[in-house]
C-alpha cells in the first residue's frame, strides 16, 4: 500500500514513513493511492468480531509494511480492558466501546473509556505503540537515531490523549501547543499535571487555529523538520484517522442485524478527523447511509455542506463545547481531494486561497454537486441547544452526556430517517465538562476516583506568544 499527497508534489511513501512524518513535504496530507474495499462476504465474516479482531482486519488492509504478527501484537497490546478501564457496562467490561441504546434505532457509541475520558484515546493509544515500534524497527528511523519529536496542537482532548499515549515511550518527545483560554480546567490539568520528562506543554497566547498554524508552519520548514525529526499526532497524521475508522465498523455491526442494513452516523466535528474516519470506512465498503457533520457556533463546516462555500473565520468563538472551537478543519482537505476526483492541482489552488486568508466556493465550478454522492449532511447548535439536549437525554433516557455529544445528538436527530439506525459518536465523558453539566442539570458529574483532585496537582507548562520562531527555538533547545 502506497500513500500519496493530496497536493501531488511529494514523494509516494509507505505507511511507516508517513507515520513518522505527519504532513507531506508539499504541505498536503497523505492518503492511500486507492481505498481497499471489503467484499460482502468479508463484511459478513467480520460481524461478531471483537474490537481487536476488527482493528486487525481493517488496519491490515492499510498497513502492509509491518509484519502481520507484529501488527496483531501491537493491536492486542493497545485495545485491552486494562487501558480502556472506565467502561460502565459491568456485564461486559471487555467491550471497550459498548453501544448505548437510548431507544430502538437511536444509539450512542461509547468511545470515552480510555485514560483521558475522550474518544481520541481510541486512536492515540495505538499511535503511541506504532511510533515506538517504528522507531525501533524502521530502517529510515534507525538511520536518524531512532528519535522522534512530536509537535501537535490541541483545542481540548487531543493534547491529553497524545501525552498519555506517549509518556515514557522510548525515543519520543512531545511538544503540545494549546490555547491559553478556552479549554476546561479539567482538560488543562490533564495535560499540565504530567511531570514526565518527555512531555512539554506550550501554552500559546492565542486561539487553537493559531496553534495549528504554528504546527503547520514548523512542519513546512523542511530543513527544521528533518533536522529535528518532527512528527505529528494531530489528525493530519494518517494513522490517526485510519485507526478511528475501526470503531465505525464496530458501531455498524452492533447497531444492525445484517449487512443489508444501512446506518447513519452523527459526528461532533471540529477538525473533521472523526468524520473523515467515517468517510474512509464508507470508502472501504461499510454500508453508511449518511455522515452527519455536527458543529457548534463555529459552523464553518456546516456552512460548506449547506452552501458549497468553505470560509474559515478570522476568529473562533469560545463555546461550551470547546474541543470543537476550530475554524480551519485540517482533515477537510482529504475529503475535498476525494470529492474533486483526486485532482491534486485543484487542491493546491483551493488551499492556496485558504492559506492566504481567503475562501473557496465549490458551487461555482460544479464540484459541490458531488457532495450528494458521499451522503453528507450537517447542522449546528447553540449553547442553549446543548443545555436542552443534555437535560432531555438525562430526563428521558437516564443518560448523562457531555456538551459535544449533545451537539451530535441535536444535529443527528434533525437528519434522522425512519428505519435507518442513527449512531451518535460520543466525544467525552461528562466529568471533563463539569460547568456545563452543572448548568444543564444542577448536579456534578461523577469522575473516576483517581482523578478527583486533578486540578490541585502541580502543573508544568511554558507560556508563549504566537511566534513560530520562538516555538522552533524551544523545540531545538529541548530536543537535544
């Protein structure tokens, strides 16, 4: 399996090479040359598999430069009840992603049972093991000393998931950028309380989009990137979204009785990584009726799927679903690449406009008409919508959800179709968003006992201005 850049001017590489590199050398994102597709018989054979077995079936089609026995071992090491230990389904604690049925045909896929109580643990824990394996076994990694300096940006949950996955990993350092304001106290403390020597939290006096811009600027400085062995854990890294595609298969099989059925998924969306994983699953043959893109007040993606105009805002709004407070959705480029018929020249033209502070309109050249072929829908929600949804789900179904999952349910229900199961992808456990839950329900969510005093623990962080060169200097100094 070879991988090519969405912008067409970077070398074609194998999985292990793009795993350690992140962005392509031309600024694009790596995608497979062609999506492998499961046959009807193969999908039938996958029904009833546990999560580890499904992960191997899906990922072994996308990764062919890691020996199957080694890949199976890495997956087995990752997806265990010991790591995903916060499963509330006591009848089957080994089901690390149980399907919560609210009513017939309406479900939530529980994805937040990992160490940081967020869905990003599902891919990030595997990424940590893949990095460590590749650094020890890849010839190109060995040739450069078997070291990797990970640079990432977070609007809430990516940072803690990455740091918990990478802490203590041999040869790996993490430099994680986060905005000074916007995340909850719990989210900040999860990151800043880590005292591991290989973890560096850089708090930027700005918003997430500026953090993400810094990451891209550093990654696009090829001399610096190569010299300091910079890698990525944000969903610009193909391995992240590939690993996330697995739980779409898990949810599909759990919500249906046969492969003749279709399922729609509602996905709380910021950086488009989670929705992109669903798009990958559909391209691989999973019978998905609709992928519903649920945004908050930062509704750039909703505007696109309604109008064809992609128009990142100069400033994001701080909301009660902060992990979605994103204006520039990195993974959207992968989707538009497929939408355009894999026209790399077109992608270069479109993203040149975006990167210069502009926008693009796909209705003008007819490309937007193709969106219907991909079964996409969208919607947005307000703070009041989220509070109402949290209350309704708690009162009617006895289930407490976080504000991001509330975004997903609110928008998903607007697109629900009779006879088609609707699965909302859970974003995080309510404990991470105590202020919002208290406002909606008048009670505090229960958090795991070992996290009870998280915010009171000593914090290690470095506050910086929005300055690419300053970030480079910090990395250079601490990467030695």
